[in-house]
């Protein structure tokens, strides 16, 4: 096999891997200063991001319909393990942005932290797994790539290895994750039994009546459960709140902003084909005797999950007193919105969900970065601890407010545009999907309650008597480098960048949305 | 062939019994013993399925490495090796969930041929070609996973000096 | 013309900050007087002129349905016999009252406000008189109402004054609402019937035509349910403004205002606007016969009803106020019976002698500082001019020839009598009105005797009485002259023609000065009897005390309590309405908002309960995962296929 | 062609930003912006070519049309499309007048003036945007953009229960917005409109069946209705008003409620005439309920502001009634009423605010005879009350008259319901004046002073508007009737 | 060449999965949880093996390849789990998951 032709398409991945190995090498050489290792990670992520963007940029998106050979949108083959889709490329960009933001913010961690190389190395490995998910054309490849991310994140959560909360979170994450992995592989094995292949494209080609309807449905059912863990769908979500809460906040940002999207993209890959290429389950369901299409069955099931997810997530966030847990629940509900995309399964809906995922990086990921920064300022974990932040830290508060407003879907923010596109796509699909849009919109109304509460606390409530500003950096002894008002420049830049993008894309989403739209159209046209 | 079917039935019964026992015995070291038997039993099933390579792998990795790893884990986390686990109830809800799961899965048997079917044996060379060439990326990914696991786990287990 | 006048009036309002502000107002009202007299004289010298000036105020475009030809609202002036007559009344009385105020009000605070409001009132009243369509009429109608509101509440520190003002506004508001509905009804009928060839509304707007026949009554064949309802609605408006039964309650309370205001607004002009409205409506639009009966009934009943209350009241102003209601009843009666011009003639004379009575009463109040008749007495000697003026006014009111009231009231009774043959249903109301003649004479002279006869005040604490300054006496004298002479105008052919022209050809020709002699004699005798009874009971300082055990004592109590109307209205106005309002408030706060908060609590409770499932125990989480898995199985294998098979597709 | 509307938007935006940044000088910046805005609106009026019956080039039926591509996807054609017609122009004028008056009235705001004035300007910017937007997304964007500054205005500068009120306001209106958004999206996608532009949607909606129209109309009606507010979704209004600072109350009553009316006219009535026709009974019922409910509840209020707030429900009920009639006369009346109510309720809320900080309470029974001490304030209250109860020569009269005429035209004797309620309306205003302005002095602190100059000027502007447009309503009417509403018979 | 009924394997793997799931739900010792996970993981591997054995040809080979990879993966997973167990034990002094419920609600 020609090595160059094999490696070249994977250039971003290779760059990340190289950066990872370099970091581990530095660790062995006892070069462990956070800023050095962090800079390396940032550079790696940035270069990879540039490569991805360049790919997107130079492959003329407008002419995607003509299916250029090469990296993008090679039609999947029944034997290949990976296929490059432009939507996958977009997701690579999203994941790399999340990594970039998190590593940028993490550069501000204490500079003599011993585990810095491990932290950034695992971060990059997790990212690598995410990137590989996007190119997967094979179920096993996909699941293994997901596992690369999972295993790396288990360890990232446990990264503050002296913190019992962190370890407890890692334990829960691990057990539920391992269970879900088992379920996923079990599902894959059933599909393998039914189709004789694990290649998604081959499965798609096996259109027409299937000999094993129950086996197929059970297999997909296991996959739904397994992937729903990653995507934090209710009722597979329970780990997420504890893990988001217990994990180091920057890791939480990565989990919420990056790794959970892997689950959603996996949903895109796994379920698009059966949903789009509506297939009659041969001989009818043994339970009802009626012959039904696979697509509507999945759409209904995923629709129920979507509604359940956003509702439960929002309702639980309502009374949550801790900021991180509240954001965690909110993150769960957001996953429900995103699931609408694949449930509807049209190109507009996929595009809407993709934009929502893109937006979520800046909204939720950056919000957790803010929470991490605020904690570093010595402010407590409760929502009420944020009292008077608006007067003490106006810029930070405004940025945070922007993120929350965007999460609530208030106009002029990216969160609005994404929800708008998503829900309009659902309405456009008409029928049953309009109710998905209604449920989503009502949920976003419900969500306003708790976002508004944070705003209220930050801006309306008086500050506590003795502001605990500029307190000791929690959980670390050394001074942080480049302090930007106690936040650190890296974190400040990451937060500022996110806030700016929230507004800019919110105002003029055309460039981003246009690209996503073409990618989604193409994704739907060519299939997984 | 009746002999093979009989062998399968015995092996299957052993698998189920050992699996249940490993979870239900209260002596943790006994658990390790039961699970080792379980792994060996599965290995035997793989041989029965004419997949000797997998059988050997199962013996080596599971019955060997994993069992030792688990034993090691017990030794480190227990002050006395032969300590007894506090009794934990079986619980109606978990049992129900497990049984329903089983029922759902067994519901698919109607779709399979009911009688004995041919079992294909594979040449290990074909298997290696398939494993290392066609599906090589799987192993590549496995390697990455191991890299991540090793790096992270070592960091976790190592006594920190901070 | 009227616009210019209105602007002058309004501009005047801003000038009154200075000490001599009152004189400015007098000057302006003098100018208005000149204009009014010129118009009036011009009309009298050349009866039958119609001058219309009009502009489009609002063009609302066509409206499919009732107004297919478009809705155009115009403002304009119409000078015709009746408006000229009315304008004359307004300007003359207005000027005199303004002049009188200089003396009467000089010790009051807030004079700029007083003159400003009074000027504004005069402007609005002139506008009302000159309006050439119902909408514009209504516009000024509301304006005079507001002026009345402010002037009644002039002594706003007094709670009773503030309350009376509110009451006046509210009660007339009820009438206004009916009036507005009446306007809509006429509008719509006009719009539908209006010949498109004439351009309909879009071209003309809805204006009083100067034709000689009521447009609607003829085009509708004189009868239709809609027209009847419209007429009743207009009557409602008029009843509110003219304090007719059952909307009469506000006028006696309106006496809380300065006496000058009572004279001008609540005797001579504004309250007469209701009658004017009825007259205008009957002349230009026409009433159906059912309407006429209702109007006659209301008028006739009010005439007697109000007079009975005047009989017992101790307050000099309220006695006159009840008298006003009663006299307005006469006018309504006349208009209702189809003798619009007869009614207007009575309006004309009544304005003068009633203003005279009020100003005279004001003079008394000014002198003794009380309104209680039973405290006064013997004022004849110190206040000769006032006593004489009051007497002249009283005689005019009682209908003793040759005083003005005789001619006009006699015309009303005579005209009505002539209708009895064709409308026997009018009989009871004719009798009521006839009986009221006696009561009228009795109560006004009861007041006169109580105030002026005798040797001195019954309440010795009263200050020593004296005549007011000349500015107060001049109006008394002038009005006295008018109270005598205005009735005699009927013998001037030009004036007679003016009235006849005003009536147009549609109504029955009024019978000015030619009523049945026998009837006239009877009424004069009745009136004389009333005066005699008054003298018998109250003359020479006597005080008639009704024994509490007497059979008529309960009647007296009933009358003093104004038939308990006020109590009833207060009950409706405060108790009943506020109870409903409170109940509604309760529903709003606890049912509607309660539902909202219920949802809130529901979500909070749900949140609280759902939170419990987040137990922290990883085994539970695993159980959720497995349960979720099974749920997905159920959905995939059972629910979804079933639903899709039954509901079909999506 | 001069992109005038964009220039106005830019002016407001720049002014808002400058105000936020200008610290203690914020009031001057805000005033300058407001005056510039007013001047630009005047230019808009002067340039408006349709007197009457405007049929312009560019965007049909709209003047000053501008359209630039914004989000163009294969299934979404969203443009930045703006334009004005007679209906929006009148409401824009209202915005400009209220903005100037509010800024001047709030001159004495000491707590964070830059943020306060900035938020005030932002609210007005949003309202202006709503009135000019001719694209669904743009419309919705501005619509929601109004919520946020108002939320902060109530929540930061408000009364004791401000947090509750702010939250309630936000949640209520947000839920409504969402239903509205679903309705609008469904409108686009069910009609198969080629773009989100008004004209495209309008044209495409003709093809919708009656049932679909009826459902869409109901959704839109609910969405816009909460802003009105319609009973029983009105309880946010009294709370928001009572707790809001005066300036915010003025904008809330004067402008925000009008957004509902405008939205209903522009995006529901014009686009879905047959939907309106089907849903008419529901609208009538709601309108009558609002009219009666608002008025009866006003009677039972002790708090001046709360009373005025409930009277707003009553007045907006009449607006709804006029709109529901589905005639161009009714629409004219509705727009006229909205303008009138905007000015008058602004005046009344300013009065209530002044009463509050002059006497320290707004509780009507605890006050009495304030006229001698504060004649100017009393005059303002009187003018406001009289205008509100429909005195001729003041702005409400032509509006209410037209509305009632239209009601009669459409509903016949049903007009008696709003007519009778006029009496109740008069009752509570008169009761309030009797208790508060007249009678013996009560509850007046010894140091009570009459209006400061800025409050006087602020109210004076509104009084002037009340009188000028009351005497010359044709200034507005001619503009409004120049925009015949498509889809109605006979127009 | 041997013949075996496929349904037996289906039932066996289902039983193993159910047992594993049951263990995960009821056991409190982390190590027992690991064992339970491994039992169910083995059920999945068994699936791949017997489906592969029945399918034959290249598809069948693929199944066995997957099984090989999964065995390796499962071992790695156990290693990671043990790492977490040890760290948890060091910090909390117990590996009973019931004792690790600080994060909840």
C-alpha cells in the first residue's frame, strides 16, 4: 500500500498524533511545564484545525455535488473502513475548535503541575479518537474510535488524582461507559449476525427486506443505548451530571463541548442510512405482524428520546443550585435538540443539528471554561455564589451572559440561529416533526427560567459583603502564568473568542451555515 | 452431531454456572477462581466453534492476563486476601431487568435456522491477512487506545508527589 | 367662525393668570356676545337663512358592510334658525354670568382656573350649537361635559363637590354611551339609504341637511326597528345631559359648583343641550311614533316627578335645580310630541328666567353665606333688587302672564292638548305636566317667601345681608327684562317666522300664542293657586311644620330622600360594581395567576422528584441505562410498529 | 436610493453603543440620538410617497424598501428586508415620540445612567426594527431583541418585587414568541414560500387551505396575543408594570404592547385573511373578555400604576376587537388606537411614576387633594385620564370613535359591550381623580415639590402629541389608509 | 466440519449478557463490577465468533478478526478500570461504589 496515499488524507490526525507523541516524549524527558506542553498541544490542535479548514476551503464546496475524488466525499465502499465526508470534515473542525479552546484555557493551569503532559496528551488522543469517528465507515472502526475518546476521557476525568470527587466521577464514567461499550459491541455483533458485515455502507446497500427483523431492531436498539451514553440522552444520561460536576472543569468543558458530540455524530453515521433508505422489515414484525419501514420506527424512537432528553434535562436544571450541575443538565437538554436533526433526517435538519453542535462548543464549552475561571477566582460552585459578579467582573459576566443567552436561544446569538435552523427544518419536514419543533421550542422556553436565574443572580443581586476576588487558585499551589485578572490569558482569549463568535455568527451565519448546509446536503445525498 | 451438541450443552451450562457463581460468591478470591474457569470454558467453546486461534487468545489474554490483573487488583485493595464481601441482595428490579433483556434477545431465535448448521473453520493465515491488512486500522486504533490507557493509567496509579 | 371663536376662547384660557383675568374673560365673552347677537339678529331679520361651512376632518375610507360608500367625518358650522336662537341664549347668558362672576367670585381662590374653564365651556357650547353634524355635536357635547365636571368640582377640596363632579360625569357618561350608539345607528342607516348619486358619505359626510323634511323618517317610511332604537339611544343621551328620569340624579348634586356655574351650565345652556339634541334630531332625522311616545312619557313624567322633589327641599339652589329638571321635562315633552320649536321656545325663555333665578339665589347666598332656606328670611328689605329679580323669575317660572314662562309653557300644553285627539296615549303625561304647573308655582314661591318675606333671618348668626356690587346687579336687571320680554317676542312676526322655519314642514305647525284660551286660563288659575298655597303656608315669615304623624309625612320623607334613587345608584355604583371588581381581582390573582404558579410549582415539584433519581449510586445509573435499553426495545419492536401501522406513516 | 431605514437603524445602534460607553454623559448622548431619530422619522414621513393609496416600486406596497441577502441556504431564503407602509410609519412615529419623551423624563436617573439609557435606546431600536422588518427572521430577531433590555430594565431598576416581575415578563413573552415562531415557520413551510420575505410569504399563503390558515392564525394569534396582552394570558403585565421603572413602564405600555398588535396585523391578518375569518369568533370572545376584564379589574386596584396597567388591557382589548373585525376600517381604528394608547398610557405611567417619587406611594386611597401642592402633576394626571377615557379633541377620541364605528359596522349591536365598558373606564379614572387629586389634602409629605423640569417636559411632549393629533387626526389617518390591506373584500 | 444449532449460541450469549448486566446492577465492589462487565463483553465476543463461524467466507473471517480485536480491547479496558480502582482506593480507602456517592442530585 502506498504509504503517502494512505497518510495524506489523515494529515490532521497525523499531526495530532505527532504532537501527542512529542508530548509523551517530553514527559519522559522530564519537560513538564504546563506552558510548554500546552503550547505544543495548542499548536498541534491549531495546525490540525488549519489543515481541516484548508481542506474545507480548497475543496470548492459549491461544486461538491460533483463528488471530487480524494479526501472529501468519496463514496463509501462496502469494504473500506473509512470514508471522508464533508460533514465529517465539518465535525473535525468542530472537535478541533473545542480542543483548541480547552487547551488554550488549560495553558493557564498551574505551570508546575506534574501531569501536564498526560493531560494534554490525553486531550489530544481523545481528539484523535473524535477525528477518527468522523471518517468511520465501519461500525467496529467507529466504536473503537469512540472508545479511544472514551478511555482518554475516563482518564482525563480522573486527572486530578488526589481529588476524591474527580475519582468518583471517573469511576462512574468508567462503569457506565464500559457497560455502554459492551452494549454497543453487542449491538454491532447482532447487526453483524444479521447483515454479515459491519460496514455501514454495505449495510445500506443491503436494502430491501431483511431476513432478521428482530435481530436488526435489537442490534440497533443496543447501538442506540450504547451511543446514547456518549450523547447523554435520557435515560442514559445519569452519569453525565456527576461526571461534569466532579471532573476538573476544563475537562468538563471538553466533555460537553467536544466528546459528547462524538456520540451525536455516531448517531448521524449509524442511523442516517436506515432512516433515509427506508427499508421494509421483511415479513413484518413478529409482534405486530405488520410490515413497517425501518425509518419511521427509528424516527419515532429517536423522537421520543429527543423529547424526553430535552424535557428531563431542562426540568432537572430548573432547581439546580450548583452551577456546574445546572450547566450539565442544560447540556443534556441540548443533546435532545441535536438529536432532532438526525430524527428528522433531512439535509436541513442535519445542518441545523450540526450548527447547534458547532454553537454548543462556544456556548457550553466556553461556559464551563468561564466556570473554571470563576472557580480559580475563589468563587464558590453554587449559582448563588455568583452574586454581584456583574459588577465585579463586568466583561467576564457579559461573556458568560452571552453564552447563557445563546443557550437559551435568544436572538442575535449563535444559539438562536442554530435553533432557528433546526426547528425550521423540523417544521419544514411537516407532520410528526412539527411537534418535535414545538416540544423543542417549549423546552427552550422552559430553559429560559434557569438561565435567567443566573443572569438575575449575576446582575441584579448585590454582591456578598466580602468579595472573595483574587483568592487562591483552587487545587494548585503555584502561580498561574500570564494572569489576566486572575483568569490567565489563555483562558481569557478562549472565553473572549467564544463570546465574539457567539455574536458574530449570530449576526451573520451565512459563511458557517452555508458550508454546513452544503456538507449536510452532501452527507444526506451520499449517505454514510 | 450429537456428541458436539452434548459438548456444547455442557460447556454452555458450565459457562452460565461459573458466570453466576463468580458474581455471587462472597469470597473475592473464589470469584477469581470462578471467572478463570469461565474464561477457560469460553476458550473451549471457541475450540468447539473451530476457532483455535481465538481459543488460544482467550486462554492467554483472559484466563491469563486479565485474571491475574484482577487478582492483583484484589490484593492491592484488600488488606486480607480472603476477606468476605458484605452480602448484597439480589434485588428484584435488577433481576427483572436482566430477565427481560434475556427474553428480548431470545425472541430473535425464531429467525434462525432451527436445526444444526454448518460451522466454518478458517485458516489462521487468512485470519491474519484479514486482521492485519484489510482491517489493520482496527489494530491501529487498538494501539492508540492502549497508548492512552497505559499513559493515563500509569499516571493515575503512580504515587504523586504533589 | 365658530373655529375662530373657539380659538379665542381657548387662547383666553392662557391669559388668566393675572388679577384682571376675569375682565379678560368678560371681554372675550363680550366679543362672543356681539357675534352671537349679530348672528341671532341676522337670522331674525332674515328668517330662514342656512349657512353651512364645512371641512373634512377625517376620511376613513369605505368599509364593506354597512358603509360601502365610505366614511367621511366632517366638521363644519350650520347657522339656521334654531342654532341662531340657541347661540343667542348661550352668548347672552354667558356674558351676563361672566360679568356677574366678577363680583360673585372675587373672594375665591383659583380664579384663573375658573375663568379658563368657563371660557372653554362657552367656546364648546357655541361649537355644539353650531355643529352641523352629529359627530361634531358629540365632540363638543363631551367637551361641555368635561367643563361641567371641572366646574362642579371647582371647590375640589370639598369631598362632596368632588363626588358630585364624578357623579355628574358618570351619569351623563351613561347617556353619552347611548348617544354614541345612536349616532352609529343613524350613521349606518344613512349610509345604507344614502343615494350613491349624491356621493354618499364619501362626498358629503354625515351632515344635517338643510332640506325641509327629516331625511330618515321619510326615506324609512317613518318607522323601523333600527330607527326606533336609534331614537331611544338619542333620548338616552339627551336624558343624561338634560337630567331626565332616570338619569336625573346628578343635577341636584351638581349644585356643589359655584352658583354662577349652576346658572350658566346647569340651568340655561348645557342641560338644555339635551333638549336641543332631541329637537335637532326630530327636525333633521325624525323619530318614529314609538320613540315619540317614549320621549313624551319620559318628559311628562320627569316634569311632575322633579317638581314633587322641589316641593320639600330646604336648599335654595336645589329647589331651583329640581325646577330645572322639571322644566326640561316640559321641553322634552314638547319635542317628543313633535313640537320641537315649541320646546326650543321654552328653552329660550327658560334660559333667561332660570339664569335669573340662579343669579338671584346666588346673590342671596353671596349675602348670607348659606343655602338653607330655613335659615334665611326677611331679605326683602336689604336686597330689593334681588328680591324683585327672584320674584320676576318666579312669576315667569310659574307661568303667570305676561311673563316669559307663560307664553312658552302655555304653548307646550296647548300643542300637546291639540295632539291628544290623535294620540290618546299622551293623556296621562299631559295631565302630569298640567299638574306640575301647580307644583311649580307652589315651590318657587315657597322659596321666595322663605327667603325674602318675614322680618329677618330665622338663623340669627347669619351675617348682615346686603346687595352685591353693580356687576352682580346689572345681570339681574338685564335678565329680569329678558324674563319679561323674551316671551313677548312671540308677537314679533319675524320671530314667529323664525320658529316656523326652524320647524320645517315635517312637524306639525306649532301653534304659537294661539293655544286654547280655556286651557291657558286653567293653567294660570292653577299657577295662581300654587302661589296662594305657598303664601298661605309660608308667607310673611310663617313656617309650615308638617306633623310627623300626618298621613303625608312618609311622602315627605320619600321626597326628601329623592325617592331613594341616589341610594340605589350609589349601591349599584359602589357596592355592586366594586364587589364584582373585587371578585374579578380575586380570580385574576388566585385563579389565573394561581394556575400559572401552579404550573411553576408543578415543574418545581417534578424537578425535585426527578432530582431524586440522581442518587449518586452508579448501580442505579446502570439500571437506568438497562431500563432505557429495554424501553428502546419496547419502542422499536412494539410501540413504533404499532403506532405506525395504526396512525399510518408519520 | 438612499437606504434611509438602514441609516435610522445605524443611528440608533450607534447611539445605543455610544450611550452605553458614555458614562455619566449618557443622558446627553441618549437625547441626541433620540432627537436624531425623531428627525429621521420626520424625513421618513416627508418622503413617504403614498398619500393615499401608495403602490410603490421595489417591495410592492412598501416605501423605502431595502433588501439584501442574509442567509441563503437551499431551503431557507432569508434576507435583510425592510420597508415601511402607513401602518408601520405611524407606529414608528410613536416610537420616536415616546423615546424622546422617555429620555427627557428619565433625565434624573442616577443609578448607572449609561446602562439605563442604553437599554432604553435598545428597546426602542428593537421596536423600530419590528416595525420595519419585512422578513420573518429579521422580524423575530427584533421582536426578541426587545425582551432582553426590558428584562434588565425591570430587573435592575425596578421596584421591590422586580426580580419576580422581570422573570415573569421574560418567560411569558418568551413562550409566546416561541409559539409565534412555530407559527411563522409553519407559515413559510406549509405555504411553500420561496423566501422569508413578507411579500413572498404573503403571496404564497394565498394557496393555503382554510383549515391550515385557521390553525396557523391561531398559533400566531396566541404568539402575538400574549404581548397584547389578551386575557387570560395577561397577568405578567400588571406585575411588570408595577415593578418596572417609569421609563420602562412607558416603553412597555407604549411600545411593547403595540408590537403584538402590529405583528398580528402584519403577519397574521394580512397574510391569512381566511384564517382570520375562521377564527373570528375566538378573537371576538377574547377581545370582549379582555375589554371587560381589564376594565373591571381596574376598578378594584388601589395602586395607580396597576390601575393604569389594567386599563391597558382594556384598551388593547379594543384594539384586538378592531383587528378581529377584519375590515380596513377596523384596522385603521386599531392602528389609530395603538398610537393613541401609546401616547396616553405613556403619559399616565409617567404621571404614576412622578406620583410615586413625589409622595412616596402610589396607593390611591392613601393620597388626597394633591392638586394645590402639585398643580402641574395634577394637570398631567387629569389630561392623561381624560384622554384615556376618550375626551374629544384628545387623541383617543378619534381612535375610539373609529374603533366603535368599525365594531358597529362589523358586529352591529355587539358594539354595546365596549360602549358600556366606556362607562366603567370613566368610573375608575374619575374615582382615582376624586380620591387623589381632589378632596382634603392627605398623605402629602411636607417636602413634596411639584414636577422637576425634565419630568414636566417629558410629559409635556406627550400632552402636546395628545392634543395635536387629537385635533388633527387626519395627519395619521391619511397615512394609515394609504396602506390598503390586501385580502379584505372591498379594498 | 461440525454442525451445531445456532439457537443455542444465541441463547448462551443472551444469558451471559443478562448475567453480566445483572452483576453490574447488583454488585457494589468495583472489581466485581469489572468482572460483570467482562462477562457481558464476552457475550459480545462470543456473538462475533459464532456468527463468523456460521457465516463463512470473508464475512465470517471479519467476525473472528473483530473478536480478536475485542479481546485485546477488553483487556485494555480492564487495565484502565484497575487504574481507576487503585487511585480510588488510595484516595477513599474503599472500592465499594456505595461509598462513592458524594456527587448526587
